[in-house]
């Protein structure tokens, strides 16, 4: 991929280990490298995931609704995107950011995929990307629009990542980028931070009225500011967090039965659970489990 560039401003801290997983079959190979960000990004970024995938057949993955804002910085072939009506997305892209969604997206590629996925918390994205999250809700935005906009990454970042010699160097480069953005980006309102924390802690089982009481804001005022800084209104965010709780349990080593899953995750009944899965995953819970790929390699499209 070339010679690694000099990385000015790269942070030096206690080394964070990179976890690498590799897989090979007659259909192709893939490598995933994961590590957390620099400690200064705690609560703003979940983790980095670097990947290289070579496939001899078309690869389709179902990307179900996420509780994170996902940034893909790619140095591989273009990705085709298949979205539901109401989602603003290009038909094909390379690098992009996906805001909080009320539905699934299917990605498709043939050949080589390589890049880094950065999982930002909604409030972390508000600060580090430097724009209202409502502008990204139900949207997939090409990286170039961010690079030339408030985030100010510069269009050369994918090339710099591609030229780095190791995953450690790539992740260190990202740490340096985020540290600069942390000092420059907007700070979310404490009332919005508190509301998001309560929703996360309850896995979406706190109502808007309780959030308003907790913050001292009216429901209308809270909804307006929450949507601007998180991307979705509180009620829709709560629905997304309940869904992600259910997704996590279904993907675990001993998933519960659907009736118990609905009860544990705060759904009225199993029919309510099924409706949210159809909306946010595009399939039933049973079909979702059947589509899980081995070794954490995603969900079949």
C-alpha cells in the first residue's frame, strides 16, 4: 500500500493492544483489526475496526439500525448501497458517514474492501464531526462532504490511512485527528447528555416525560435540542436502544426465546418485538439469527 507517511501530532500513550482476527475459505479471505481509541475519546468513540476483505463472489451484508454513528474511511473498491424509501443515500460510494437510522441498509461489493470503521456515539459525533446530528439522521453522506465541511478532515485522510504500514499506525493517525477535533468541536448541552445517559442506562425504557422531569425542560424543548444533538427524537432513540439490546442478546451465546426476549427488552409483547425488527432490521428476529455470519463477520444481506 506504499510508504507510511509521517504522522505529525500523533499521540503517545500507554499502548492499546490491537486484536486481529483472520478468516479464509474457498470464497475469499478477510482480516479484522480492532482496538479502542485513545483514552481522551472515552464516551465519544466505541472502537476502531480495520478490515481487509477479498472475495471471489458478490458479498451482501445487512446493516441493521445502529445506536452509533458509523464512519467508514475506505481505501478499497466502491460499495453499492440498497436502502429503504425515506433514506437519503447515494447508490454507490467509497467512504461515508451513516447517521442514526430508522431502518436497515444492505451493502454490496465484489473484489477488495479495505478501510477503517469508526463507531462514534451520537454525542461524540456531534462534537467530533462538528455539525447537527439531525442533518445526518436517516442519511448516508459521502466522506467528501465531511472533508470539505465543518469536520475539516481534508480529502487526503483515506490516502494517508492506506499508506500507513500497520493497523497501529492507522489507529494512531485517527487518534491525532480526533484529538484536534475534540478541541474544536461543539459541546452538547448537559440536559441532552443526561437524557442520553438515562436512555442508554435503561436500554430505551425511560419515557420522554421522565426525561423532561429529570432535565427541567418541557418535552417540546427537550425533543428539539435532543434531536439536534443526537439525531433522532427521544422516543425514536429509545426504540433504537431497545432494538439494539434485543440484537445483542440474539447474537449472544445463549439467546433467549422470543417471548422472554420481548419481556426482557421492554416490549409490550412478542408482536411488538417482531414489528420493530421488521422496521429496523428488515426481517424477523428468527431470520436475523439465521443470517448471522460466523466470527462476527456481519449479517447476510
